[in-house]
C-alpha cells in the first residue's frame, strides 16, 4: 500500500491487514513512530475525520502539523502540488487531505516526485476510504463476516462519498448491498454500483443485518430544492420502522447526524443508536493502522 486514495485500489488482503493492525492498536500492541510527521490538510470542514487522524497520529507519538487552508498561501495563488512539495522539505512524511473536488488528490499525487505519502480524508462526492474501513471494522465486531449479509444504505446516495466507498468495500467481501433513496437522491452512476436500488424504505431495510443512514449533503445540492418534511415522512429511520422491518439490524451513521431528519432522536438515543459512537471510537484505531502501514517503509 503506497497511499490510501480510494477503496478500489485495495485488495481484500490489504483491507484485512488494516483490520488486523487496527485490532492490535485497540489492544495497545504497537510501537511508536515519533520520527514521523503528518500534515492535516482539511480544505473542507470536518470534526470526526480531522480530530480522529490527529488523535491517531498522536497516539503513535507522531508530530502533527495543522495546515490552515484559509490562512495559507493558497490565497496568494500557490498550487496544491507546490504546497505539498514544500511540506516535504519542511519535514512532513504524510499528507492527510480533505477536499471538495473529486479527483484533485489523485491528479496531484501523479505529479509529486518525492516520497511523501497521501491519505484521502474525503474527496467530494467520490470517496472517503478511511470512513469505509472504520465502518467495516465496526460491522465485523458485530457480525464476524459480511458474506451474504444484507446491508442497506439510506439517504442522499447521489452526493455521498461514504456510500460510494462503503459499496466498493462491502462488495469486495460479497455483502448483499442495497441503497434506498427518493428519486432525487438516486445515484446517477447506479449502473456502475454493485448495489440494489429500492425507492421503498420498508422493502429496502426488510430483514437487513445493517442499516446505515446518511445526512442530506446540503453543501453539494447546488441550489436543488428538497422538501425536507416530505423526505422525513418517507425516509427518516425511526425506532418503529426498525422494530417492524429490521429488528436485528445494527444501526449506523458516519456522522455528522442531523437529529430528527435522517434518524429520529429516539432511535439515536436508544441502545441501537450506540453503534454510531462505536464507529467514532473505532475510527481512531483504524486510522492508527493506516498511518502505521503507510509509514512502515517511508
Ligand atoms: N464522517 C465524517 O467524515 O465526519 P466529518 O465530516 O466530521 O469528518
């Protein structure tokens, strides 16, 4: 594994190695790498991913530099490529980048001629690989293996990088992946996705092993008007719907959660809702594993 840019590039063995290493991180079985330095380069807002990578790097004894996009020399016309070349000479070994553009990171990586490593911490509506890996780790804690398990992702699939990375990963492990959304959030690349689409929530979550809800990605709607009350009526996941159609399902959400929109507050605050914070805790172990594996030979 040279960089972590998307799930598509990873083999089943590489994903399994990340999961195994994350388990060692959780049990405290790891060596520190204090000679390594990470740059957190978040050009789009984040709470979980940024702080989780910061905690992961600090748990490994690493030096952490916080790049402030708004106060950086981007405003003076400096390119991402030039910025990264300079970061390498400042002493950075790895750049953890979030950006609103789908392919900026992949295009930039191709142009860099030094050994700095890259992690995609969320690229547009295209990919969010560390989120899919921590979601997989959390599912495995509950289900042991995912082959043949019904996993339904509900909500704004069209604009969701989390959905795309999860679908790519879950299909590698032969899970039965379903996506559920109103027409206006139905993914335009549905034909390319190894997932079954259903407009009906009850049908899509029926007997599911995992149900994952997504936030409406308002920042990517480009003026598209959504009737939120209508969305809530048909697509909000509630305790009642879970009990009726998917009583054994694990309930997940990548965060941030908009209470009483994609999920009812009652469900979030219930025993079932606790998995959402398990995902956040597991994110630190999984990100420690990603850093450790990528920096092994750096
Ligand atoms: N799940 C996720 O990416 O959350 P943040 O946007 O807060 O990082």
